[in-house]
């Protein structure tokens, strides 16, 4: 397949998408290679991507994929393998570049504890609503979450001799981002918002009823990766991660 180009510039280079802008240097986006080298078959290979230019600074990547969901067994085995085989390059939580969840940039600065990383991420998610909507009850909720709820649920993970392994997380693993490929029959996961995190945060998106990953996915995943201690806090942690 010939390289994708725009205005004489190669768009895809070494796993990155270069988006040429007339008034600024090329903008770079990571393209579905979040799991390399741990799970090389986990994501669509770049030759199967189709690029369509859109107004402003966005690009649409069309993936020729059908809709069937992957089986809990194969999906959870591969995801668990990603989590258990990967590790942060420096032992910290975060990521080396800014990633996006939808159009919201993530606060991926490197930090030493998982609690601190999660607080940064939650604030990054809530601040646009507070700034755009003005003062409202969300300010009190945010303060209580940061000062009470998060310390109660996440600090025990890293207390009493416990530690959280910082693993590579997809960051937005839900049924809309995981399907079975037409050509290979293998399941694929795409549209990442990656960072190095506590593995259980990956399961937060599975909690809402709109997601088709039901209880069988949770059960199968934890056959491969045990719940973190304290286990009795697992359900409350999952509700927190579902925010």
C-alpha cells in the first residue's frame, strides 16, 4: 500500500500520524500503537486505516470493522496479558505525551503515586465543566472527591506495604472500541487514551449499563488478574473509576 500523503507530506511515519498545517509545524498523533511491543495483534495495523481530512485540527480515521463483540475469554486474556506484561518505563504513573479522551486532553504528567495520578485526571475532566458553567454544586463534589473519597479508596492500595504496579492501560476500553476484525477474525481494540495506571481503572468503563461488557467480562478478567487488595473495596473502586 502506498504511503498516505497530503500536500506532498507523508502522513503516517513510524507509527505516528503527521497532520500538516500551513501556519504551524506538523501536529503529531499516536495512532493505535499503544500496546506495542506487549500485544502486537491487539490493535488495527496502520495499513488498514483510512484518513479523511476534516476542518480545523481534526482527522477522522475510518476503520473497516464489523460490530460483533469479542468473547469474554479472548478479550480478557489479551487485555490481562497487556496489563501483566507491561510496565512503566520509569516506575511512575502518567505518560510521555499528551493523549486525548474524545477531544479532552489528558493530564499525563509523571507522578509517583496512583492516587496523585487519578486526582490529576479527575480534575482535568471536571475543570472544563466548572470553568464553562460557573459556580455550582459540582465544586463541592469535586472537593469532597479529592479530599475524602479518593484518599479513602485509593490510598489503601499503596499503604501497609502494598504497592500498585504502573501498567500500560488503553484508557478507553469499552464495547464501542473493541470489535472483531473482518480479515483476521481477531478482536481489535482502538481509539486509545493511553497512560500508565492501576490496571483496575481499565474496567471502570465497563460498569455503566450502556456498555455491553457485562459481569462475565469482569469475572473472566479477574480469572487472569486477581482483584487488588483490599478486595473489599473493589466495587467502590470500580464505581470511582467509572466516573
